[in-house]
């Protein structure tokens, strides 16, 4: 367990800060210099992170007793993880404090200068004089009036590692064990797109047989067609769905085909959104993509008829990811020719990859290490002056991955910060092609949605 030592000359308020951080009266405090001679220690919790807090004897050399106290204090400091050096803000900085501080700084540990007893405006003005210590980490405190501790806790949080109580560990284990069971050898793939983009031709190319009727007549496929193949020791079940037309053009059985397509997506795990690269893209393609996003499916965008298209691939990627399908920016885009069979094997390999991403279990330790680093790099904004903290994160479901952020103020998590965390997770975990669901909640809350 990490340790934090409070260190400084006698009578600067170390024991008072010790009691304040411990949230109980442990150390004896008095106006008599050198009241604390031996080290006191207690377990504290800062934003759900536990640490050992150590109150040390004062650094002084006025007699043999104090020289021994100082020697013991410096020994404990060398074995501590974080050092808080306290000075009396009502007094001017002195060379002895500066000397002690810089000798501790050479230990190459996180160290902060705590200017205590800053009780009024006059004290605040005087506190600026301590900037000549040459350290950025300076915190003005009034331990007596409980002022300034939030900023100190934010700084400490950057260096403390996440630790869980037995109840929390049990809760995390229960959530990990409650992840739904997925058949890792059976993949369900829905093929969707507007009429006449080549979905049936794509199915035939994937299963290597004339399974679906193909013609140039728009809407040839009315009933969904299922076919399974074995590939790399996996069973991939394809569903060739009826083409979707604009509602004004839906005729007869095609109305039922549209409804059946929706039901198929409810059962699918991966959606292949087929686009006609030769004809171009339109608003209906975007509406179909919205159905995929609605069902939180893994998705791959398939540019069919690429051999006929007179298009620049990079420009096409930009149009799809930055303009038409911003909400599917995580989806890989594959160009194929269903009729010639070009790049179909690439498509099959990508399906296996997306499925692994879709059903993955992210280790809790790695997830929390990432959250800790992300919040350290870009701290959470305060909520009306109150500190907002993520205590820990845990994956509570998969297919797609769903992450709960356990927080003190879950409603204060802004959508832009949530997007920042999602981007960080995508950078560090294999999440291409899958939606990533983040929810914020309080400790003990189980309603994730």
C-alpha cells in the first residue's frame, strides 16, 4: 500500500492536517513545539483510493532529542511514496525550510509544499513568497478552517493507485461473472442495404454457391435467406435481408420485408452495410445505417461494385466517416466486388476480427489503469465547485462491451468527457467496428441504462 508522509519543522500543523485527512482525532495537537516526536500512521481514503498516512516528528536540531527525531523522520520519508512538506504560512520563508525541502526533493518522489495557516487575505498575499522554493506543487491550506483540501486531494489522486475494499472487489467479481454467455463458435451476420446494391450477390460470394436469387430487378429478395458456412473453426450464419426502399415506394410484401429486416437485426451480432460504390450514396443509406446503430451491432461497411466505381478510396472514406456516417466512425470500410469475388476472403477475416472485438472481456485492472491515466492527463471538470471523481470502472456486459463508471456525481459526467474516455479506450483496446457503451452510476447502483 502506498504511503503519504507529512513532514516539516515543529508546530506547522502536521498533526492537525493528519487528523483532518484521517477524519478523526488521532494525533495530539498543541501549541507546544515538538509535541509529536514519534511517527503516527493511519489508513485513509482519498476518492476511494486507500493510502497509509504518516505524521512525523518535526525537523529540528536544537538538542540531541530533536536530532534523533529528525533522523528518524528522514528515514521514514525515504521509504514513503509521497511527501507533503508543511510550512507555517504566517511566517516568512526561511533558508532552513528551503534546505530541508530541496534535500527531500532529491529523493525523486512526488513532493508538494503545503503552506498552512492561510486564514485570511493578508495570509494569502504573504503565501506568494513561498514561490521562491522553486516548486509548482504549492497548496495554500487552512487546516483549522478546512480550506484548500480539495485541490490537495486532486493532486494526490494523480499518484495514488486504485484499491478496492472486499465488498467492492466482490461487487466487481459479481459483475464480471454476470456477463452474458456467448457462443464463441457461432457468429450471426445480417446483410443489409437498400435495394439492388448487391446483397444477394454478396451472399452467394460469401457462401460460394447460388443461394440467393439474383436479378437486376429492384427488390428481388422478399423473404430473408439464411445460409451458414464453416470458416476458421467458426460457424458464420449469414442472413440476406430484403432490400429497403423509401416508405413511399414500399409495395405489397416489401412492407413486411422491412419489418422482418428490423427483426433480423435484433438477432444479428454483426451487420454488413452494403453500399453501391458505382451508383453513389444517399439519405436512405444513412437511415439504414441508423437501424444498425439503434441495435448496437458490430458493423462493417462494404463498398460493393468497386471494380466499376470511378472513385478515389481516401476521398470516399472521408465522405462516409466524416459526413454521412459519423455515428459509425468506428466501422471498418472494405471495398469488394461480389460478382468477381474480389476481396471476399478479406471480408471473412474481418468478420472474425469484429466478432472477437464484440464479445471481448476487458480486464478490470487494465480498464482502471487507463481511466486513472486519462483523468490524470485531462482532469474531470468540477460540478458547481464540487469535485467530480470516477472511483472505478467495470465492464458489466458484452456484445457490445458495456462499461460502468462508478462516480460520486454521475449526472455531472459531460457527454464530451465521456467521448474523450471512449476515444482513449478505442486507442488502447481492440474496439474497431463495435459500439462502446459507457454509463455513469453511483456506488451500489445496478441500473446501468
